[in-house]
C-alpha cells in the first residue's frame, strides 16, 4: 500500500506531466513576418509570389527549415505581412 506522502508525490508528478503536455500542444507552429519589398527601387505594389526559409545565422548559416512558398501575397506601399 502506498503511503499518503508517496501518493501525493505521484499525483503531483502526473499532474505536472499532463499539464506540460497541454501547454506544448497549444504552442503555435507558425510565425508572422513583416517585410518590405521594392521593385526597380520603388515600393512594390500588388500581389507577389514569395519564398521564405529560416537559417540559424544572419549570414553564412545553415537552413533550419524547408522552403515555404506564399502565393499572391498582397504588398501595399512596399510592405507585406505573411
């Protein structure tokens, strides 16, 4: 038979384990990104097909994601958000 103390510890551990799973399940898997785009030196306007890829360093890094395509992204005054 488990003592009251042991049972309490087991319940706390189980609650923590189950609770942490719920927290991880609601974390988003996408990010928002806003950037600027110019076309021949002027702010771009209209829909553009864009491609994105994340790297582990600002320059000379390695890709940490696959290529992500975003079709017909609206660009207004050179600004877009995906």
